[in-house]
């Protein structure tokens, strides 16, 4: 696993958290 893969995974995790928080706020 390269550093780029870890960085990409963390970015995806943060993006998912942002989408989830927006979804919960709009409910």
C-alpha cells in the first residue's frame, strides 16, 4: 500500500462524513 492510496482513502472517508452530516442536517 502506497502513501497515495492511504491519502485517497482518508479523503474518501472525509468526503463520506461530509455527505453524511449534510444528509442528517437536511432530515
